[in-house]
C-alpha cells in the first residue's frame, strides 16, 4: 500500500481522537474517561460473549452469533446518528479546503472512521467471534479471519454510508424531515430489539426451526455468522461461499461510502434553495377567530411541520406501546391488573409535558416580549398538542395489552382513566416546566443534548413530579382493580373531575410563576435574545 496513504490514514485517526477529546472535554474530563471506560467494558463484554459461544450447544451458538451480528450492525449504523449526528469523519465538506486529492481524502476519512473508541471496541469484540470460528482447523481459521475482517468492514461501510446519505438528505427541508422520521423509528426499533432479544432466546426462539433466526440468517450479518458456524464445525468449504458473500457486501458498502462522500464534497451545497412563493391573500391561521383558536392553530401546524415535534410524537407512541407489552408477554397467565401497566406510557410523554416552556424558547421569547408575558392561551395550546399525542399512545397501548392478555373487560375502565392521566400529566408538567425549563432549540438535529436546568435541582424536580403523578393516579387505578362489578366505574368517573382540578391548578400555578419570573427564566434559556 502507498506509504503516503498510510500516513494520511494515521492523520485521520489522530483527527478522530482529537475531535472526540475536544467534544467531550467541553462537558468535563470525567465524561471523556467514562466514554473510554464504557468502550472498554463493551469490548470485554462482546469478546466474552462471542468467544463463549464456542462452548455452547449448537442452537444457542447459532442464536448468539445471528443476534449479535445483526443487532451489532444495526446499532453501529444508527447509534452515531442518534447520539450526535455527523462530523468531519462523515461529511468531508469541512475538509474540502485541504490540498488533498479524492483518494487521499478517502484515506483520511477511513482512518478516522475506523479508530473511534466505539469502533475499536467493536473490533475487539469481533476477535471473540474469530476465536469461535477458528476451532475447526487451519483452513477454517483462515476463512474465519477473512469473515471477521469482512464483517468489520461491512459494519463500518454501512454505518458511514448511511451517515453520509443522511448528510446529503439534510441539505433539503424534506430530506431532513424524512431522515428524522427514519432515525426515530430506528431508535425505537433498536430499543425493542435490545429488550426482546434475551426473552426470545430463553423462550425457545433459539431452536433450529425458529422463524426469526431463519430470517436473520438471510441478512448480510447472518452470512458472516453462517460462515463462522461452518468454520467452527470444521467445514471450511461450506463456509467459503458465505465468506465470499460477506466480502462482496463489504466491498459494495465501502464503494457506496466513497461515492456518497464524493457527492457531499463536490455537490451543489452552496446553491441557493428554491423558495416557494407565499400566498399572502388568505389569513395566517385559517379559522382562528379568537386568541385561543389562533394559538391552537399555530401549535397544530407547528406540531405537523416541526421535525423535533414529530420525532417526539413517534418515539412517545412507540415506547408507550412497546414497554407494557414487554412486561406482559413473558408472563404465562397475566392477571387483569396488568392491563393498567399501559398507563406507564405517561412516562414517555413526560419529557414533552415537563418542557413546555423550554422547547424552542427563542420563539416563545418573542411571544413573551410581544404580549408582555406568556398568555394562558399560549401555554394551554402547547399542553393540548402534547396531550393529544399522549392520548394516542395510551389508547394504542391499552388496545395492544388487552389483545396480548385477552382481558378485554378491562378496556372500558382503562379508556376512562386515560383522560385523567393526561390531565394530571399536563397539570404537573406545566408546574415543572415553569420551575425548571430546558432549552431545546428546534434545529436540524433533534437528538442533541439540551442545555439549561440540567443539574441536581432539575433531577430532583422531575423525580418529585413523577412520584406526585403516581400518587395522583393511584386512587382511581386501585379502585378499578380492587372493586368488582359496576361500582368499579365510580372512582374512575370521579377521577375525571380530579384530573380537571389538577389541570386547572397546575396551569394557574405555572402562569403565576411565569408572571413573576418569566423574564429571568427566558433570559436564562435564550441569553443571546435577552441581551
């Protein structure tokens, strides 16, 4: 290989560690040390898991390799996007001014992408898979080494190709919207897979006739797993076609990465976007005849157009359905009280309700300055739009849990409890948001870490709000569970008035605090605008 390219690859590795160190140092040296320790722990755990598969029976060994390779590849593809977006190791545009040819720039990017802490941890974990496949003789060891190397390059190429493709998509508004939705769904899928893999293996999904494992074996990570399984059994000729398929996939993905990176580098990123001509003949908010209806119309349109709002809605609904199902499905005969675990979906909407004031604080600052304070209609409109998504998640979770348990008789009281839960959540959330708001700007990356009240006081406030929400809902839920017959509906119906009272008191308390301290809170959230 050309020595100059190797030197440039080492330069890319140094750049990667410099970027990582600088990005984490801004948040403290302890976080940098924690990242290194976590990567080392992940490397040891992955190596132990894959190497220990050699001592397992054939069916568990097959399940560990198929699940591990598939989940690892998917996590490698989408994890960097969920945890911070793209940087110079993905998008070469910041490096365009360097006096490098295309091939030299590719060497820099390859070196930087292959030497991050997480990537090194993956390489160490894959050495355990090599140890599993190398037990069938010298020929099997050679094919296993080729397979493991190709698997590493496959994951690297898939991750960087997807990130580069997202970089291209983020140059247009519609592309950003689509990429946000895709990454949101993928994040939910990763969470569901990580939570269900262990129970599936323990419940018999690791058997040879498992439909799930047969499907995973047809995917590119499954090809590498099948090659290693044949190598472990001492059949190198049977492993060779699967190893060749893995190598071909790796070459194709690396080629795609290089071509997409070239498009990012020479694409028309500086071209002025085409602007649609606005039709100013109609009203700004059609059908808005009052301040309340105008605020609601604005928030509904914002809910539809904002990538961050859509991301929060998708993740909230998906987790509201997935979490109670994961609690119910492992039980052979779940009791009827398990239906009410669907109310835990309130926890996944709490982040929205607890940050009504802080979300997109610059726009709220303009409303505050224009009106001399936050109007009740503005606060209520934001709470209502968040509450609508929470209702959708709770109803979907109740239907899913009833379908999984067969206790359809519990669905009517559960649905009657849903408005109470949402009203209590919104009332408590209004108080928390006005007391300790977080600044979350609705920008291109909806997954980046917010700033603001993120210290111990905020954590204590949120934990106290969660406990208070549980106390507010406990009487109605216990009444629906413990009382039999038609009388069980009495506490459920009465809880509607209780939820309405919590809503009114919470909104009133939040408005009083904003009237007294609104300027200071919003100045803390948006210091540039405040100055």
